[in-house]
C-alpha cells in the first residue's frame, strides 16, 4: 500500500488547474503543494514528502526558506515592497549588491537585478552585444538558458522548447562534452578535447570568424540537460578561445551556483573565471530574483539601454539579502555540509549503479547530483518510461524528485537537509528503482 494518499481534493484542484492554465511542464505525479518546512514539503492532503528537488533548485537552505528569510520579507512587506528601483533608488538593493559582490572574484563590480534566470540571461546577452559590438553568440547543445526569445535562442536541450518559436538570434551551437556518452570518438582520456577542436576547426573557421562572436554562454554543469559535468580542461580551453578571439565568457550559474556545488560560483570548480555571471533560482530564497554580474573592466551601459519594472523589488531583495547574510554567517558549515552530504549521497548513487542494471551512471559535483537510467548498461539506451516510473513510485512513498535530460533523475535536496532525512530519501529512491 502506498504511503501517500491522494483523494478527490487533489484531483479536483488538478482538474480546475487544467481548465484555467496553459500547460507548462507539469510532472508525472499529482503533487499539489500546501506548505514546506526544512527537509519536508506537504501537499493539500496533509501528506509529508522528503524533498529531493529543492523545488527546482530554489530552496537550497530548506523548504520554505529559513526563519530569517521569512521574517525579513514580512518586515519589508509592512514598509514598502515595490520601489521602482530601476527609476528611483533604495538602499536595500545597494546593500544586497555590496554583499553579493563580496562572493565574487576581485574585479567584479556591477550588476543588474531582474526576476528570473531567463531574464538574467537576456540581460547578459544584451550586455555582451553592447560591450563587444558583435552579434553572434556561441552556446551548447543540451544547454538550458531559459525560455524567452533571447535565452531560448541559446537553449538547445529539447526540440519542443524551440519548435515553432524561431527564428532566433544568431547563435551557433557546439557539442558539450557528455562523458557518459562521449560523442567524439577520437577523445581518448578526457571527453572534451575533440569538442574544443570542433569549435576551432569548424565553427570558428567555417561558420563565422571568432571576431564576430560576442560571447560564449556555458553552464558549468548542464542542469536541465541532464546534470552533465564537463572536464576542467574543457572549461579552461573555452576561456582560452574566448581570450584569443576577444569574446566574453558567460557562466550561467542559475542552477549550479549559490553553494549548490559547495562553492558560491560553480565555475570555481573548474579554476576558470568568467566575464559575466548569471544567477537566479536560490538567490531570492523563494521569491523571484535574477542577477547578472559583470566584470568592472567591461564598464557601464548607457542610461535607458536596459531596465525593467520589478528588478530590485524590495520584498524579493529582502529575501535575497537575508539569504546572503545566512551564507556569510554559515559559509564554512555550508561548504562542509555540501562536501560531506554530497559524498554520502554519491556513495549510495554509485552503489545503485553497481546493483541495478537500470542505473547507468551517477554524477555531479557537491550536492548537484543525478542518476541516469538506461534500458541496459551495454546499449545505454535511455530508459525514459522507467525513469518516470521511478519518479511516481518514489512520490507514492513520500519522496519528491525531478527529472533532467532524457532519462536522468536529479538528487538535489536542500543543502541543510539532515543526514537522517537524506538516508530515508535514498532508501525510498532505492525502493522505487527496485520496484521498477
Ligand atoms: C541553467 C539555467 N539557466 C536558466 C534557467 C531559466 O531560469 P528561469 O526558469 O528562472 O527563467 C534555468 C532554469 O531551469 C536554468 O537551469
């Protein structure tokens, strides 16, 4: 008997939801959120779930945000929420930016505030064009940078995201190294060198010259595309290509950044510094925020060339500022938690690979982890139906999981989740795999 009980109450809300909302990406199980608290999420039936999704990488420090974040939002709501920040001024966003920049390498001095990851990337795209006066960008297959027209041109993880929406900006796509399925047959030791050769020998010599490309947009770890981790060498070579051709390197840290890998900036895992960083998701502690951070040497943009209405919204920034203060106070502990809990989870995920034919790979950095399901280990044929079955089986036993890529499952609990809840969640995941 499934632990989770779903009744007419849930089904009724889902039926009404379907009537009034255009379809988005709704998952394979009937979760209707009611509340959240630390390790757990609760649905409208009162079922309790261990959250291995952080509600799409947002609640890095506990479902529902910490007490400090919630109190900061409540206090700010009583003062002023919207301050027309891009036209007028307010001190809270300045405090936020000053604190945020402390987590960046020296030489990063300016930022733009928005409301989402896609908007942070739109801004980066415009700034890169403005700074370089070039029109093209280079991005990667399997990437996800958002769904508005500029960032969607960069995104290339599923045809359905793009079908009927083009034409897009001038984006050239290159293969991203996927070590479990390295498509470049000549790569020997590390998947990635042939990918670099491909960019130089084909894209930069045949599609257009490097002098026309404003920026390379890259996720340090591909998120929606399947939690794919490239080699350090690949990222360093991208930096070299950018430098040699006067292009900017943009690190999309919307999913991988903000301590998820144990570092504030996921790109730091590769020993590479970008010229522009974008962040969102966890930054607002549960409220909408996007941040685009630029290197000081790039200078400023002309007044009026980019702005928005809600960027710097004081309620969101209050949450963001409280969240930054939480990191500042607990940075060493958060780093240790990501390292220790990440190791513990990875050990179990690797055991799943050893013990179950359907689990082909376990990968990730820190607490940005995933398993990939395959029909069998030899053919590596993606086990899409089986993956969805695992998600549903786990849900029925009280565990929230999200898919990624074609047949992967993310394992991204809040960084602060207790070791005991993590263990229980992994037991449920294993049970769901065994059942499948
Ligand atoms: C790496 C990355 N960039 C951009 C986005 C888009 O963010 P949003 O959904 O907030 O627009 C996402 C969302 O999943 C993402 O993972």
